[in-house]
C-alpha cells in the first residue's frame, strides 16, 4: 500500500501531480499519537510493523535492519526485528529497550500521522511524558501474557493528566496466548475498570500481534471472534477534533521586534482563539487596553490571525509590552487569571526529590519567574488512583501542589488551554528540567475582582486585639465530638482574653443557610458561605471556630485557600462511624438508618477524610487503630487511651505535632507511655494546651529546639506566641 | 510565483518560526549553521520570515571544509548578498595546513577534524551559546530521538541518555558558560515537506539538486562527481558524463550522485515518491561505523 502513490495519468506534468497531491493533503487530517505502556510490551515493534506493512521502510533501511537483526545480541534470535527501525540509539539496540522518544512521520491516503514511540521503563517516564504532551491520541500497549501492569496504569494516568481523551488499548502478543478471546476480554475489562476515574471519552481495545502483524494493518486470520477495527483502521478514523472554535484569544509575547524607531511589533504565536485588525485587546498583567493596528507577516499584513499562526502585532496606541506579557481578548468574562499563587498537578522528573520551600525557575509560555512549592496537597497512587499524603514528590511521582511565585503569572487552567496552562520547573543550580505542571486554578481568586482599598487591614485589627487571627476548622461526622471540643476550646480561649467567634453547622442552617438542603450541591454552597463568613471574621481579627461536617476535601481546600498561609487549621475529629452512631446525640443516625433522612454523611453520603489535617483527634478509646487515619506525620494525634498510646509507640509512629490528652481521659497516660519507653521525644500536651498543638509549624520548630519528654507544661510557654 | 501553502505546511512553518524567536529571546549570542543545502535554504527562508521586518538578529556560519562543491560556495555567497544577511565562514586552518582530505585521511578522521573540530573552534572564537541546525528527525534513526533544543556540555557532547524533557512548546534554554544549545527548527519536517515548501515558496536551491550532465566516476556503487582536479583517479578510471543530481549535498568526494532526469522541483518530488532509498544513503560518512551518526553527534557533529 504505497501511500504517496503518483496521482493521475501519465500525460499530466509533474507540477499537475504535485498540485493534486497538495490538494489531496488538504483534505487529509493529521493525527499525532503516541505508543506507550510497560517495557517489553512491544511498542517499537508495533511502530516498526506499521511502517513495514505500510511499505514505508526504504530499501537501505531494510537492509540495515536485516543486518542488525543478525548481530550476536539481537533480541529476536535472527528473525527480522522490526523494533530496530525506531530504536535509533546504540544503547537501545544493545539492550533491546527504548530510552528516549522517537518521532516517525507517515501517512496513508486517509490521514497523516506523527507518531511518538515512547519508552516503557519507569526511569524514562519523563521521556514518555515528553512524547505525550503534544499528542491527541494514545495507543497503550499491554502484553497479553502480563496483563495490566503498574507501568500501564502510570502511563494511563499521565495520558489523562496531559489531557488525552481517547486511547486504544492494544493487547499485544496475542500469538503467544493462542489468540485466547477470554484472556483478551479480561484484560480489556480490567483496564476499563481501572481507567473509569481517569475520564477517558473513548477506550478501544484491540487484540493484536505486532510481531506477526495480526490486526495491526490487516485483520487477523486467527481471531475471527474479533469484529472491531484493525489498529491502523482505528487510527485512520478516530475523531480527535477538540479545537474549541470560540476559545478566547491568547497571545503570549515572545519577542519585541524593533528594527527601527518607526516600528515596534510584538512577535508570538496565537495560543488560542483569533484576532482581527481593529480589535480591542488587553495586555496582561498590566491590564492596559489597546487596539490591534496591524497583523504583520513577511507575506504581507493579515486581516485576521488564528490559533497556531506565528505573527507580529502592532498596536494603535503607544504602549510598553514585553516578553512574558499575554495579550488577550478584551472580554472580562474570558480574561486569563493573574495570580502569584497557583494549584497545579505536577509530574516530577528528577532523581532528586521535589523539596517544598526550595526555589525553582518556572517557565510558562514566554513567562519565567521563581517558584516555590508551598504545599504538596496529595500524591497520586498510580495503581489505585488514591490520593495519598506526602511531603515530597520522588522521581516520576504525580501530585497536586500549591505553588507560590515571585511575581504574578498570567495563565488559564490547563483544561481550558494547554498552551497557557502548562509549565516546566527548572532546577536553578543544575539547570535540569525537574518537573512539568498543569495549572488547575489560581489560589487568590480575588485577583480577578477589583478590590476596594481599605485603610484598616487585618493585621491592624489583629494588633489591636493582641492576637493572631485564624480559622480552627473542625470536620468529621455528626456525633464525632466537633462541637463539644470547639465549645471547650472557645471557653478556654475566652478565659485567656482572646476574641473568638463560633460558627456551628446547625446554628448557621437556622439563618444564613436556611435556604439550603442536603444535596451535594447544597452542601458545597453551605460550606462556601461558611468559609466566606469565616474569612471575614479572620479579616476582622478574630479566632474563628468552625464546626461543620464539611464532608468534601475540595470545599475544605477552598476554605483553606480563602485565608492566608498558616491561618487555616484543619482539625480532624477522627471518631469512627460506629462510635458516632452509638453516641447519636441528636437521634439522627436512627432516622437515617430508618430512611427518614436522605444524604446523611456516613450513611448514604460519603465523607472524604483530610489528607493533611494540621491535627487529628481521636475522641474514642474503643477504636482499635486510632492512628490509622493520621496520614500526615505533621499532624498531631490525640487520644485518651493509654492502650492506644502504647500501640502508637510500638508502631513507631512519629507525630511531631504533639499528642493531645484530653482532660476527660486519663491525663497521665501520655507520661506513662513515655516513661515506659513506648514513645520517645514526643511532647504530650494536656487539654489546656490544646491550642499549642494547633500551630503546627511553630510547634514543630519549638519541638526541634527543645528536648521535650512529655512535659505537660511545655506548650504553655508557647501559647502566647501562637494565638 | 508563490503558491498557497497547505494548512499542514503552514503549521510546520509557524512552529519553526516560534522556535527561532524563542532562541533569539532567550540566548545571548545565537548563530545559524548554514550548510548551503536545501534544508539550510528552508531554514534561512524561515528566519527571514520570523523576524520580518527586521533581518535575522544573528549571523550565519558556514564551516568550510574546503572540499565543498564549487557550485555550493558560489550559491552561498550569492544568497548571503541577495538576502543581506551576515555570513561568517570558518575553516580549521590547522587541518587545512596539514592537508586534511577525505581521500587520504578517511572520512571519519577528516569529518572529525574539518567539521566537528572546526565547529568547536568557531564556537570558542565567537562565544556562541546557541546554534541553529537544519537537521530533521526523519533523516536518520538517532536524529529521530533528538530534542528540538538539544543541550551540549562544554565539550560539545550530546548525551542521548540524559536529554532534557521537552513538553508542549516549552524549552528549557538554560546553559552555563561554555555550554551550548543546538536548536533544530526543522525537526518535524520530512524530506517531502521540505521539497514541497521549496516549490510553493519558490526558494532558490543549489543547482546540483537538479539533473544535469556532470563528470562522475563510479566507486563501490556510489557515483562521485569529479568537481575539481583534487580527486585522484585510479589507473584506468575515466570520468563519465552522466545525467545525475544530488539528493543531499556535502563534501564532494563523500557525496554520491544519483542518475536522474529530474530538472524541476515537481520532478524531484515525483522521483522522491517513487524512490525506494532513504535520503542519507548517498552519504558515505553515515555508514563508516555502526551507529556512526550517533557517535559523531555525541562528539559534537551536527
């Protein structure tokens, strides 16, 4: 099947044929795809097969492949090794593996293809991500003998993160399992089950043998039970058109062109949308409004430029813009975000782990500045897709990070615009590209809204009150003891002369939120209003206690991000459901079990425990493993049971945030446990000093400076500094 | 006469322009390696577009091995003058004094001294921190693996196992003093794309690409053109006048001609499509060792 067959009859001239070919090319779409999957699943062989069967392997390449197939270390035992067509590096050919991504270009009468053959080894995941970042479609290979492996899942995660919406699962080496239909279906099912949360729009499973050619370019004579397309037929027809026709205009200024005093143009590539001469645009971040005078190209001025065009803009007004500025449509509702705090999914590429607090160079479009990871919100477990807590990201790990920037960045969420929502992080000492990131959103949403300038600010109000304002956010099921603890704490703080306020779930629903029900959407709005109210109270200089079930992580995160760094203290009152239900102080569990209340958290509505609460409290001494939900070692843990404390010690758990022993329990248990050598070097805090366990950062610093051995008075000394 | 580009070629053109602008914005002292061939012709044409109405804000550098076809040198000087660009020519003078020749010293050593060494000398002399090259990924297997922004250490070495990840259109352009970047704006172009673009944009190329009667001798299945009297003829060897052209241009004793009747770009494209040989096959230096292009690149060859 020669793709570039000569069109037309013999009488036509070469230029007629060329014109016809160019016209035909215009109708042929382009598909950029990658092959990925675990090592030895046959990715390079598959591409070799596609090229070979499409008659795209040239004679001298074929000869050299045949010669290399017979070399002593050849992996196919002298049979022709199609992977040698793509594995271009010497080390790759020697080891029979792929190290770096190779790009191949081929076409069929229906489509042009750019294929990125990416490595399967986990240590070369960065090269896989490199290949995937500019693709529209992914072919994920699975060895039929091995099934879905961790690396298959990791690659599926990365495809999904990078925004690839459609994938084919090529179940390869079917010849080695006797073309077993049941096995193929089991693999396809397993993958579909795993990938459900990744949100692919289309997953097409194809049984094939790259080595033998079954179902690659032509239907297999060995699998009559399979009625779907061959891989090539699928690649030729799958619809990947995702271009949003009315996307807002974005134009990152790449270079200022000033050949002489009469010309000042801004060169760049249109990242999305389109622009016409005369259009009003805004230069971000300065916010200046200007009008497009000319769209300059070497082939003459254009009336209009659209996504992908590399042009030079001039403006009617005198204006000062420079590299790094983003020119956008003058429509406030589609304006890009401008923020110096962002939340982003990050894939870590470097052998040296990500360090929160270390400064990196961030490059986003043509913007570059200094970035610091302020918090790792969670890591993604690629096998289970669970969110797990962690302090750092190791090589090839993926996580959601809060990032603060030395100066504001102009961006869009990655989901809206991959060009203006993606970035890389560069180590400032080694110059290595250590991470790639996809921006989720800005953390200071207020940057989109004009602020009324106020003369008296939060710190002025706090200073007058002589305290550090903050939100103490208690979360967990009904009956877990949130309000009881919060009330005790407020009494205590009040006695200490602190200015406080309490927002209680039930009470707020009698007033501010009385129009809201208990659906997920209403719960989200419920929390949003409470979080906003809490923010106002913090702004007023108060210590705010919030006692709300607040079952969803994202809303608690939203509440956290409304206030400043260190002003949000999340307290997880980790009481097991059985205990809450046994207590049932308001009789609500009974009603829920009886079906009288719908959407009751813990019964028929889910609760997402915090990943990094500043403090986890256990109010139960019946729970067998009270610490099992303390994900973060930065959390404090509290318990009233000496049994639990001893268990903690045996488990070698470290809770540098402190151990809280409520007055209601046996106040001496902590000391007993320390004395018994079960726990060493952890401060044990009495009830009155609970607050001391809350300011985790300060408290941890204090711990590091003090050789603390269960001194009950320890936190008292630091109380003043904290609140 | 200019023709309308297909939307795919427009994409390729815009991508290349974007890469060039990125280099000019991020590097202190870039240079464009100009090898006079068709890829260089396209690259230079794109540079003229990228910075319009300004001229390309960097010089062109031709590493002259002294064994280029005479027609190439004439074309080089003509083009530089026509476009009004700054052309620098560098030759490894020591190699020249020692009479380095592909014939007596073998292609491997000759290429190392007259190309790779010469290039390093030019970098050192002018303090370049980035150099554009016209290499394409479809040319050769190891080139298919190379990044658009390809980092070189202070010894100009390429480490294929530790290439910087290159996601989306974001390039890490950081280099320390002495280190440099090789940048390949035509990475994603194929030979067919290049010729189609040359045709549609009406870009001048060296006449050696078109078939004509030329004096050649056949050696080991390769047709070598007798471009000047320096090519020693074996006893009994007489140059034959044959209608030949070149798919690729380098040093004449190392570049094989093909028999052809193609005298226009569309005819070249017809021939290309019908051809069963890959483009670099006429290059002797690619075949002198297994994995030889990768080795040369690791040592600093473009």
